[in-house]
């Protein structure tokens, strides 16, 4: 299993990981077809190749994601996967 696959599996672990870092999130989101954009500061826009967009703020100073951020990322991944499969 590749490092990216392990990170993806870790993101979906139950209960959610308490030490999932921002850089790990970027890796997972890129794997799923998202590109991130930051015009300065800590606010990032993630845009999928399908046009789906969502925003998230980078946590400071630790860079460790909060539970709601993990859930938001999983929801975004689910939304683009559902759209590509043609399911609502």
C-alpha cells in the first residue's frame, strides 16, 4: 500500500485521527483530484477538476486538523466521487 493510500485510509479511520496534519490533507486532496489555492493568510480554496469547490482554514500553529475539518474534507471527497459515479 502506498503512502498516499495509507493517508487516505487514515483520514477515514474511526474514530477520526487526532494527529492528522495539514500537509497530509494536501496530499490526500491532491490524490483525489483537488488543487489548493491560497492568496495569502490561512484561507485555502480547494477546487476539484470537476469544478466542485470548498474552503478551509489552515490551523495554526500546530497544523493539526480539527475533527470538523476532517469531516469537511471527507464530505468534499464523497461529493466529487458521487458526482463522478452519477449518484445523488
